[in-house]
C-alpha cells in the first residue's frame, strides 16, 4: 500500500463520515444528504488529466464539426429517432443555427486498466442538456479537501461549477435558466457560484408550462412569463444574455413546451447548451463515432487517435447485429433517447429486450460493446465500505464558432459507483464519488 493509500485509509472511518455528514448539513443546501456519497475520494494521477482532455476534446470536436456541416449533410448522417426527428423537422434546429455553439457536455466514460496514456478512457455516452452532477462535484471535492487538511497540497480538485459559470459568461453575465416546476441543490450551488463570480443566474419557470409553483419549497424559482420583444428574450423587464435549459429532455418534454421553444429557436438571444446539441446526445452518436470514414472526414488523421476512446457500436437494424447477438453477453443495448440509466439492458435483459422490439423500431436501438469498468474502494454516508465498479463523469465546457474552438476546457470530474448492478447511475443504487488528482503522479 502506498503512502497516499495509507493516508486515505486513515480517513475511512465513522468519525470522518460524521464530519462529512455535518459539513453537508451545515451547507443548508436542499436535500444534500438524500443521495449516497463516498467519504473517501477516487484519486487519479494528475498526469492522466492530459489523456482525459485529449480524448474529450477529440469527441467534442467530432460532434461540433458534425453539427456545423451543411444542413442536408447533417440530415443525411444523423440516424432517425423520435427526438432527432423532432429536432430536425419540427424545431428545425439546423435552420436557425448562428454558427456559434456554446455550452457543456458530460461524457460518461470508463477507465479500463491503468490510468495512464496507454489507457485513454472509453466513451459510454454523451449528455448535453440538464445533466446532473455539474455543480455538486465542486461542492463534494471542496468538502473533502476541507476535512482532509494534510492532503490539500498533494491532491488537486477541479471547480466544475466555476468553469461552467465562466463559460456562460462568454455569452454574458445574465443567464435565464429554465426550470420545469422545481430545482435541486446542484442548481442552488451553481447560483451561489455565479454570484461569487459576478454573474446572475435566475431560475425561471415560464408561465407557458401552466404549472403551479411552490415558492415555500422553492423560493428561488420565479414563475414568470417569457416574451420576445424585438426578437430577444425577456422575463418581465429583465433581458437575459443567454437562455440555459435545466432538465434532460425526452420527446414529451419537447412537445410540452413546443410553442415556447419555437420562439426561443427564432430569438436572437442565444442558448447556452442549445437544442441543436440534442442531435449528438442520442445514443446513435456512438455508432457515428465508431465510423472510421466519418472520423477521418471530420478530424483528418486525428480520427485514428479518437478511435482509442471509442467502443464498437452498431444500430440494431444493421446487417452486423445478427452476428453480434450470437454473443449477447458481450454487448449492451441502449435506446437512442434513453437517459438516467433508463432503457439500457445487458445479459438476459438484453435478450428479452431484443425479442420485444418491433422490426420498424430496430433503428432506434444501439448495440455497444460491453467493457469492464475499474473497481474502486468507497464508503458512503448512507452505506457501508465496499468495492464497486465506477464510471468517470467528465464535464467539458466549449465555445465553438464556425470551424474551431474559441474555448475548450475539461472543467471537472466525478464518479458514480455501485456494487448492485452493472449500471452505475445513482438512481440504480449507486453513490456519488468525488474525483481528485494526485499532483505527485
């Protein structure tokens, strides 16, 4: 056991768990203790951040170059699916492009083997609107480092919330964040961070949704009408510099706000994390990333490097799928529009799922090669010490114009871990894990 491992193990006890719990409670963030959280962090070599950044930047560039192609080419490349069809043909996200795309992604990735340059992380999926963990990862890391003073000089954290706010400020200091009927403590902490950095994020529930807002439970939520005078968004007399959507969208969500979203698409007020990027958040992007011809077209010779972070993936409707399914234990099947661990199946569940899919819907499902995620030691505030499989959430902030980055940054890292299933979502029985970087390696 290394000196760092011994030091971390010295914090793996009930007294430290109590200190972490009290730190969370004293923050006054709403429901901060409802989900499980490991009192010991996952530590990666600081040198591995370069490997993560290189892979993440290539994935981001692939996606943004794809979204910047001429309209007819994008439509020919993006596989059909319920959400993709709505974005392309109903919201007409390509028609209203400005040439600039500013926002953030969370890449769910897998570290397999040693965390070094010979083992870049594999991409499992892309999340682009309303993904969770962005601001809470900052809070988790700061809390642990505060309670582990003898490790502060050695371990480094990334302030994801601050990176997100700084990237928003590239569009302006006034951000209208659209909520449905509530918010969570992740957003509370993001608003606090914005104030610290001189920005204003207001949480708006537009009256267009026709909802009743509980201001006793959600005092920060403004129930206001959104209007578009002179082609710019307004909330009362307040004119935001950008609009940011706060929740993950399925087709029903798009349809519920259809009239409002059509006005937003046509407005001169930009979206931070635009609906346009929903085209690359579909699981079908995994199939496009696995296309060597498309990688070379969009990235040139760097497409071969991107391949190191891409797992084999095919549409269930492809001719190769029958051969792949001869070994169902080697594959995971995902619906193109699933999120939050929903509609992801493997092993016996995969076989049952495939048997139920109608032929006309097979193009909506993606087969991706299963990979073995690394095991880590965790000890949750709501659970006992254990070894668990863990993904790696990589938060990236980007600002893209026409044919290149104005800004790119890996703003933060976070893991989710579980020993209950092969799904590492918190909603599937997992827990949240802070990720810190070891400056000594």
